C-alpha cells in the first residue's frame, strides 16, 4: 500500500499544489482505465489511506527481467556463453526508454538512477558475453553509440577498444583510448583506470588480442546457487499452538502452479516474550521440506538499541547463497536486486525475526511467488504487501499448564499440583 501523501511527495516533492490530492485521484483513474483497456481491470485498489497494486508474478517487466538476468549469470557461470548472451538480450528487450522520466522529486530520483545503472550494467555484461563468442564485428557500432551516450563508463570504452583490436583496427582502438582519457580528465580530473591503461599498453606492444574478453565475475562459483539451511533449532518445549501452527503452515506451504501468483507473507505479532519466535520456528521447520532450495533466517533485533540494517541482512543472505565477498554489491538497492535475482523461481523460505517496522523488512522480500516469508514483530505490520496477520495473545490457563509441564516434566507437575497455575 502506498499512501496518497507519499504519491504527492513523489510527484511534487516539497511544493505540492493545493489540488494535489485531486490530481492524484485523476491520475489513478486514468491508470485504471488504461489497464482496463489491456484487460487488467482490477490491478489498482483503493486501500485507506492510499492505493494498492496487485500484480501477478509475470506482469511486471522488472521482475521478469530479474529472473532472466539471474538465469543469464547462472549460464555464464557454467560456461554457456551463448545462453547467457541470449537470456541477457531478452532481459534488456523488456526495457523501453528511460525509466520514470518527467518527475524529478527527491523521492523518485534515486529510483531512476538505480534503474538506469542496472540497465547499463546488464548491457556491459551482455557485451562481454558476446565478445567471448567472437561477435566483435556486430558490436563495434553499438559500442561507439554507447560510449557517446555514456562517456564516463570506462568498461564500455574498454570493450570498444577490445572489439576494435580484435578486428585488427589498432589505430582506432588507440584513438578510442585517447577520447576516453580526454573526457575523464576534463569531466572528473582523473586518469583512466588500470584496465584501460593495460589495454593501451598491450595494443602499443603489438598484441592482436590485448585482453581475454570475459564477462563480469559471476556472483557465485557453482552452476546453481547453494541451498542454505539457516534455521535455528525449533524449541521443543514450545506451548501448544497446534491449530495455529497448522493454519500458518497451510498458508505458507504447498501451492499449485495456478495459486503461485502473489508472494506469500505471514506476519506474527504480539507482546514481548509471548512466544512469537518459537511459533515461527515451529512453522518454519514444519515447512522445510516444501522449500527444498533453502531456508534463510535473520534476527533483525528490531526491539534492540541497534536494529539490523536491511543491507546487513541482505549481505548475510547473499553470502549464504554463495556470493563471494569480492562480488558483494555496493549499495542496498544493488544487494536487493542481486538477492531477488538469485532466489527468482526457487522455493526458499525466509524467516525474519523481531522486525522493527515495514521499512526494515520490505527490502528483504524476494520478487517471486515461489518463495514465502515469515515475519515476527511486536507491532502489526499492516503495510506489507499481501500479508496475512496472526496475533499471538496471552496464554490461557490450559496453555500455561501445558508449557510448564513440558518444561519441568510430568512427574514433578503431578508431585506439586499446588504450584501449578
């Protein structure tokens, strides 16, 4: 759910017109009509105090692009360069023009920069795969255009120099280096980086193939990411909530292909010490067999003095999924993209314990409905998309007796009945 106030901030920033709310309503109405024309009449719902968009797994190009990118990287890691290039081309074909144009608020600008950076990185990876396949002749014209549009991207210059040199056009490769150096010095006051300097030196030394054209370092070494098993042990003396355990297990567990449309999220809330973590662990262990691609766990320490930052959690998850420290993404958004790419289409259960609020949790969500998320928090996390709420209330007398008996044993409980609740 996105509030109307947040939409106003996204469109106008700190200086909205007095008619902002009415204009947002008009825009949403137009969006609904446009989607209805595409046979998608019920995508946007009004949910106080704002709006909610309900989309199926393959209705957002960005999610499809993430899955194709993840497949491309897996193929490249396994040495299947042609498949990697084809998948990355398919992922890039889903991009149409610059994203989020016409809006320049501080809320939207970071997302636009992030999406543009993601697309450029995908292009560089695809070019690297195709250089490895000997397609330098087809790439030269494209790389000339790309370096003109993005003159500060040193990797694009390096790829252009490599393609030209592989075609025997060494003088043009050296001219490309001169242009790259000129723009870097003029715009940034920096000399070219090591890769460009090494390329220039090898060309000057007369090497016909100055560099082995390889793709980006794969995020993981295996043909497929590992299946992490990160759940702590279940609590054996947990109070008897068998009915609730069965209910939550059913909501998160096995679904047919037709039912895998929305991400499955269950949020367990209740006062401190009531047993939320124990309940969540029991549910998670019950479901482990239904998520054979792995189970991830993080104690978010939301009620502590220093709650865990989403990026810290994502880095832990990425390491568990086989990402090398040297390949760790630089920003939160890049970590989230890599994480969603690695879990795309896989059956993974994610348990997030002791969440502070929705903002701490949302970056940790996968982008695929094959995964499921279990969250515990003292407060209700009503802003999470598709969340099913489970509130853990105070123990009944019968539950208290059952829990105490499990802890101290039947013999002692029978021997000291006066001390029981």
